[in-house]
C-alpha cells in the first residue's frame, strides 16, 4: 500500500452550512457534484459530504461507536489494487466494512476500519486522475 | 486561510498496536518522538498519537459528542497567523476549544471545531519546515 491519503471526507449534517463555513475561511470549491464539495489542498483533497451518506458508503451505521464522521480515502490505479489493499488490511486485523464492489459514481471501492475504528476507503475512481504520489486530480467543473 | 491540511492525526488507544498495523500495510515512520509517529504521505502527514492526549491538546474531552478521535492540523508560518485563523473561524461560528497558546513541543497553537464538530488545530511549529503549499517538512530522526 502506497503511503498516501488521497481525500479526507468530513461528514456533515447540513451541507450548505458546512460549505459556507469553509468558503468563509477562504477556501474555494474546485469541483462540486450532488451536494459534494471537493477542495483541492496540498496534495490531499478535502471533501464535504452528507454524514449519513458517508457512513452508508463506508458500510457502517452513522451511530456506530467511535465513528466521528471522518473518512480517509486512498485511491489506487485499478480494481485489482483495491482488492489487494483490502486483503492486506484484513490479514492484519482490520475490520472490512465494505467488501470491494462498484460504487454509485462508476468506480470500485472497499472500506475498512483500522484497529482504532478509523475508516479508510480504498478506491479506484476512473473519473479522477491519479498522480504517482497517490494524489487525485479533480475534473474541471 | 490557505487551503491546506498539514497533518491528519489519528488518535489511538494502543500506540504500538496502531504503529504495527500501519507498518504492516507497508507504511514507514519518517519521524517518531514520545509515542508519536509521523508518516510522510503526499503532502499531508499522517500522525498516530494517543487519543486522550490528542483530545486534551484540542481542548476537548475524549468523551465529547461527535468526537471520533481524528484531528486535522493546518500549520502556518507565525504566531500571528495562528491568531488570525482562529479569529476568522470564531467570527464564522466555529467553537474555539483551545485559545492560541504555547504548546508542549515549543510551538504555538489554537484549535476549533467546525459547525459539524470536526476539529482543526491551527499551529505554528518552528521545529517543522513549512512549504509554500502548506505542507510540513519533518525533521530527520
């Protein structure tokens, strides 16, 4: 598994309020779709998305113990790599909460919780570019 | 506020277990001090640190509602910038949970929770380098 964090997604209760807050801090949305904001930061991309949708996408309940509504995403270049990283995590004691499968956005992803319950999505998203260091490249809006 | 996430810190219950897990996934610690591991990723740095210590450093209780044990850090080049970002966040409705003050590591930091309770530390750490895009540069171990 390459050492990279492609996206940090903050689950939010009120999408417009969250977006207004980050814009008021001076952040600009690079790409937006279906009430999801992507902010290009230094390599990593910060994402705002409905908290319940994020939990469901991770394969967990939004009331799950230890879940604070933040998910890290590690994007990879192929479906096979998704499978490989999920198996590596499973073999090392992670709880796989979403078996690798197709995503609503046309990609392929699995998810696990680390030994402390922190959630990682391992994703192949053909709609995003991917640089050699594991950063995603957002499409033009 | 520049659009950058300098560090993502995962609060952990058992430091050695967490470190073993990430090392088993193929990650290498770039710098380690006082049971804190820093992994250099793509711009952003992933950190493992005791969850209770992280909560205390953010100025919140580890049992605080909505706290999942993850903190984002935004590093800046001076103490004045720490103050400025904290005031900007406060003016836009963030709850400031740690007023800007000296840190145990010789830096200066404040912290706030965004409207959904996600925690941000705004820090000036003279022990780390800081690139123009807001990424930190770790010292040699």
